[in-house]
């Protein structure tokens, strides 16, 4: 029997996917207005996927463990940046440099993740705002280390990294020595013009890395610890009664996320080619989270599909709006403000929808429970 | 001894450290060649500027909506009031009153909507408040560009369109409170009007919290089940508290502008909630408990540290670590409050 | 209390081994990936009191790369990855016979080193031909950047909205 599609189904589909639908409409409107060529857009989107997907993927595991959106991924980004600062200062180049940066970043990310996880265990039920504040707090500590610690306490002296005054890291560090070394290791170029420029570049190795991480996440869901995390995410008390070490599992989820975020930041920055020591990390959490939510994820549910759809839609909007603003109103700045408004707005909308949905579900289950009791009494 | 420990515990270790730090700063200051009286003047001036924004935290904490990270919404109402007052072109003290009057309807409407929204997301208020604040700031950034303002003091000179990032309040309500009723004793100058202005609103809030509606609001925050049982309309109380907070936020920013001298538009209000939130927490409030004393103590401590650290540090070690220290202290304080077990489940 | 047996079980050793392997990898990457600058130099040089005159003509290839021709007072810099490298020199003797020097292997110890062709031609051991080259930092033309300001600005919310990602 064919299932009838009722208006209720349509409404449910719409309400569950409202954010991606808004974005698809928005992009559909902006594409002709901005007037970019299809080839340019595809190339740009491939670049954005390469840059950001590792970062966005790092958000999945805490969501699985019921800890919401991990705003503390900024901590991982800081760890990755510290790794890159060291590597640039030592002048380790190319892929070995990035690998070494990852090795240096890992223990830092583990410690930071452990700190974040233990803090979140003390703030159950308000993980998101707490992880958000942790990222702010740690930003101060990071600045203390990088601005006053590096040079006198942590012996770095390379003038490309350290300020002439002898302490503190420069505002921007040129990552020329490691720039795009993973991407260019094995890149396929399509549709280039006769000068060999333009067209679409596909960095194969980076894609292999990203696919590998996706597979790891898929595999991880099926392991014992992954199952535990899902149980904890479903209901902490039930999980505890089933003998799962809830606190430990939650800390582990955050640690894994932080470490992946550190690797993601290294990939992101090596693709960008410059490190803004005091800025790069602070916005990355917000943009990654917005991208994930645009892909249709919610605070309690997110999949790999959401990650990629989200990055494509969100970054398409990001590329299009300044140009669309310029063409439409004659001011690119409006487009820039608009895209920031949209990123914040998307997060707000998703959070609100999630809270409303959870409350409705709670109310429904309570009603069902009451109904069941009544029927029992009758029988 | 036990009692002393008890008091100490109630006071909280971070608060104790911050107080001692501030006292130490004041003790060191003369040796570093900084005049104590000038410092006190500075701290009190900052207190007058910022205290009302900190006061804006109180109603929402009382009704159980948590820390008002959505303060930028209130600030935006204030900015709308300020820009409209300047647009009318009336100079002098009247412009300050006009700004308050103009910002009030915006604060009430925005606060009402914001309150309705927060009622639908009970339990997740703080995170959503943060992002409501951010999105409204971003939205208003677009609006400042396209709203049809025309006063030449505010609009970009060369395009004649869109507001400037900072607008001077000079000639309008610059130092309107600061310079009224100020007492000068040597280098020490205290602006009575500013403090009285704050005291007036602090008193109103205090008195309000002791009226029937006020106690109902507190009941909603401290024990929602009991409040519901005794027939209090929870949602209405919460909306009312949010409107009050938003309006106080608007007043707060106007008071800030008259002291600071500039109206900051665009991204200016983005992170203004954080100092206010951490000030009230330093003053001894928690996520679900706050009073006027917390506001006063907190603002003095916070502003004291903010104004004293740079000068003392600079003259002692010739390194300005104050900004970084401020970030660590203020955000660490918020983090401490959020992770305390005693806080409600919210 | 955990007993000694519990602590020193097989897992402990596996983890220890993993950490050792990773540290070893890090050390390897440090040595393998570190880029040092080598200046190949054809100047008259004095080493241990003996003066070695610059070669009139020489052809030098570092690590088997494309050979470069040198005239006196020439200096070319090579960015080299790793520690151990080779240099092959061909030079003219007084009667204009091209002589190929056997390939010399050497190690780079400093971030920036200078290797002297005349000293190598004279047959000095490679270690004596290499000196540390201290780069004189160019005087900063631009005003010194001030991260403190950047932080203050960032906290005020500026520079937020126009970020490229």
C-alpha cells in the first residue's frame, strides 16, 4: 500500500527541516543576484569543504553523548594553533611540519578537553552556555600564554613568530612553510584555462583524510564506548543504573571532540595560509556550529550528512551575500552584516526550535503516561 | 572559628581573592606613583556609568530566567532612544530625558517579545539569550546602515547615508549626570547625580521586589512548583521581569553614554553583557539569586579591578597584562557561577 | 589501591609503547622536516689562521640538485630539509683543468649555516668548512605591532563581522 502524504506529514517535514529550507531558498535567490559563475562557486565550495569539514565533524561526538553543541571546540582550535606556532618557529616545513603540529597539539587538546569535560560535569543541564563561557575563559589563558609566556618562559625565538620586543607572538603568522602542503600533495585540477589557472582544484589527500574521519565516526558509534555515549545521551540516570561510568564517558566525548577540533584547526589554517594568533580561533566555533545547524542538525541529533549539507549551504551563503549586497544595494557591507546576522540567527532559531520541541515531547509523554494510568484504572 | 569559616565559605573563595587583589592594588598604587584619590574618582565614575546595566540583571535572575546574556537587546533599545533623541536635534539636558522616553517603548516591545520567547524555552534561557543578543546586534548593524537618519552629527559625512560607528554625545547629554552636583575635595571628585540616579532605580527595584508582584516574581524564580500551586501566572511574571531587565539595560547604556561621551553602534553592544554579568556574580549573586547589595559590591569590585590593574601593572612591570587578566577574571567568575553545584538546574 | 600487577598489566605497556613510538615519530619529524638555510659561499676565507682564496670558477650541486656556477665573491642560499646533506664541487685548477671533487657529506647544526667552497676544495674536513651564519635582522620599518590592542578591539566586538572563513 502506498503511504498517503498528508498535510500533517508535510508540516512535520517543514518544521523539522526549516533551517536548511530557509537556506536553500536564500541561496537560490542570491545565486543569480551575485552573478558568479558556476565553476567559481564549485571551486570555492570544494575549498570550504576541505577547510571546514574536519572542524564541523568534531562537533558530532558530544552531540551523540547528549552534551549539545560543543562551543568548547575553540579549545581544540587553540591547541592546534599552539602546535602551528611551535612548528613555524622551529621552521619544520610541509607535511612533517603539520604532522608534528598535530603531535604537539594532541596532549594540549587532551588536557583542555579534560578540563572542559570536568567543568561540564559540574554544570549538567546547561552544558552549552558553560562550554561557551569556558571558551571565553580559556581564550584569556591562551592569550596569557601566547602573549606573555612565549619568548621568556617557553623558549621560542624565531623572528617570524616572536615580536621584536622579545616576548609575545605576532598578530599574524605567515604559514607559508606549511601552506596547502596536504592539499597540494595530490591535487587534481579540472577545467583549467590555458594558463593553468582557474578551474576546479580537488585536493585528494585532504578528502581522503576527511572520509577517513567520517568512517572513524561511523565505526565509533558501533563500539562499546560509542554505545555508552549514546546511552548517556538518551538518559543519564538510566545509563548510570546500567553500570556506565557517566562522568567518564562525558569527559571522553569532549576530549575526542577537542582533539579532532585541534586537527581540524591545523587543516583549516594550513589551507588558509595565515594564522591570526589572537582571532582565528575565537570565531571558528560559532561558524562551525552555524554550519552544522544549517545542515539540519539539532542540539540532540546530528549526522555526517548534516555536516556536508551544512557546509555547502552555509558557505554558499557566505560567498554570495557580500556580492549580492553590492549588486542589490550597492553596499557590500550590508551583505557582510547580513551573513553574520544569518549565522547568529540560525543558531538562535535552532536552539529555540530544539527547546520547544523537547518541551512538547516531554508534555506529550507525560500526557501519554497519564492516559495509560487512567486506562489501567479503568481496567 | 567555625563561624568565621562559614562566613568565608558564604563569601566564596573567588570573591575573596578578587577583593584582596583590589585591596592590594590600592595599597601598591601610591608606591607606583599613582594617586589614590584620582583612582577612587575613576572607580566611582565607572561605577556610576555601569551600575544600572548591572542592575538590569536583577529582575531576570529573580524570576528564574538566569543571567541576562541578552542584555544587548536592552542596549539596542537604548541606542534607538539615543539616536532618535539626537535626531530631533534638541540640545542639553532635555535630550537625555528624550532619549529615555524614546527608548522606553522599544524596550517594552522588545522585552515583551524576548520574554515571550524565553517563556517557550524554559531551561535553556541563557544560551538562547546570548544568541538573541548577538543576532539582534547583527540585525541592528544592518538597520543602522539603512534607517533614514539625517542628523549630520550622526550620519557618515561623505555618503550622507548610514550612521557612524561612534557618535559623540557632546552638546547633547555628555556628562549630564557626571557634572551635576559633583563634590570636589582636592583631587577627589564624586558625582552625586550619577550615584543618586542609580540609587533611585536601585530603590525602585528594591521596593518593587517587596511588593506583592515582586514577591510573586521571586517565588516564580525560587520555587516554580509552589508558585504555580499558589495561583501565580508564571509566564506573566517572567515576561514582566524580562521587560524590566530590558528597560534597565536601555537606561544603563544611556547612563553609560553620558559618562563615556560616545554612542557606540554596530558591533559595540556585542559583548557588553559579559562585564555586567560577571560584575553581579563577583558581587555575590548566583545564577538564581541576586540583590541590590550584590550589584553595588560587584560593580565596585569589577570596575575597580578594570581601572586599577592597567595603571598599576604598567608602572610596575611596564607590561600591560591588564586586558588579558580582565578576560580571565571576568569570564572565570561567570564560569565559577555556572559550575557551582548549589545553582538550580537551570 | 591498585596492586602493582594491575598497574603494570599489558595495557600499560601497550600504552607506554604507543607514547614512545609517538615521541620517536615527533623527534624524527623534527629532524626530517626542519628546514635550514645553507649559504654556499665562494669568498676568500680564513680558517684557523690559514687563508683560502676564492675559486675563479666552480660548479656546485647541493643534494644532487641542478648545479650552479660560481665566480668569486658569490653566495647562494639553499633552503634544505633535514640534517644530512651532500655537496658536489667541480672547480678549475691553475691550468684550467676541470677537477671533480669527491662528493662531501655534511651535517647542518644551525638554523642558518655557511659553507665555504675554497675551504672544501683545499680538502679541509667538512665540519671545519661550515660556520653558523647569524642573520642580521632587518630594522623594522613598520611600527611595531601591538597584540594588546588587537585583543582589546576583539573584545569590543570589532573585526568580528568581516571575518573571512
